[in-house]
C-alpha cells in the first residue's frame, strides 16, 4: 500500500470500479440507406383543359443524407380514369432518368377534358432502393384560369451560410472508365495531372458513376470529383473537391455530357444570346 494522503481512497475507487464493471459505450446509430422524392414543381397547379396547357411536374431524388441521386429511374403514372391525360408518346406512363442534380421532369402532359383533381403517382428506384410520392393537380376549364385559383409558395427545407456553392448546371457525371482512359491519354508534357477517381464501390468498377465538375486549367477542362451538400433552385453546395477561386465550366446538361476530360476549351464569359423561343 502506498502511504500517502488519499492513497487508500484511490485504491477503494479502483476496487469499486472493478466490482461494478465498465459498461461498453454503444456505437452511434447509422442511418439506413433510403431514397426520398422531393416535389420541386407541379404540386397544386391547374391544368387548362381547353388550351391543353399545364405545368410539368419536376421531382428531385435524394438519399438519406438529402444529397441528390443521379441516374435514378423515375416513373410518372397518370390516372387510368377520370381527370387525367396522356404524355407526348400517347401513353399514361413516362420513365425518366435523373440528371446530375437528381432531378427528373414529366414533360409533354396533355390533360383530358374531365374536370377535377388528378393524382400523378411517382416512383423512383436506384441501387436496389425505392421511393414513391403523389403529385396532385387539377383539370379545370379555361375560363377559371387567372381568377385567383392558383398560388405560389416557397418552402425552406435547409439553410447554410458561408459555404462554397456553384451553379447546378456545372455538375457533370462521368464513369470511372472514362476518367481512367482520359488519364492514360493525357500527355506528361502538358504539366496537368488529372484528379484520381475515388475508390471503386463493390461491383464492376468500370460502371461506377462519379459526380464532379470541369475545372479550367490553362486551356484544358480537367474533370474533378466533388462532394455536394444541400441544393437550391439554381445553386448547390460543394463540401469537398473545389476551392474558392477555381474557374469551372458551366453549361447545359447535354453540353457537359459530351465534354471529355482534358478537352481543349476557350474561356468566354459573355452572356449567352437568347434563342427565338426565349425572346418570344
């Protein structure tokens, strides 16, 4: 025994602890993988059956962390009877794949002449997960349009300040195979090193899709993988992969889809010209 003041108390504490036993700390619960469907546009809108006009439904598919899911299969189902309509292909179902922002739109709905509420069923599936939602619209006669029967609302689901954000149109998706081929074809004398793709997920690594942006380096467009956070109507948060001051390529989803890593680009920051449809 150590003969110092308080020594016996210290020994008693050790014995008491041993008698009671240490209770293991439970690990923090992990969020189970899941899909969510967020209705971006089209809920509660009015369809003019006389003029065959409606607002197209737009949804966004998110994971359990509220991050957009690209490449998800979204199916829109119109009612088979009552107030309903058809899509441009004459069918009452439409399958759309979400873009890099996780969004899918049901374009080309032609409402029928039956007045009343129309419920559009929506399903989404990706990576073995699924989700569903219902969008409610109303078929009305044209005379009622514009008489205070429509409304607009903004719902804030999340907010962050002092974050790095970019236009949603700057996001692109590339497969691991595309990035590996671009790395092989890049010339060492160019002095540009492509960002290494993240580690492969279980399965075929060649089919993995990687989200990122094209960063302008000299006269080259370099694909750089990024992690995203919350998104708004036009912008999305970048949590990893970019720094303030980086110059990125912004364009339509179709234009960025065809842009190849290491492609030569010319910087043009002038405002794009409006098309005839936009001017009218």
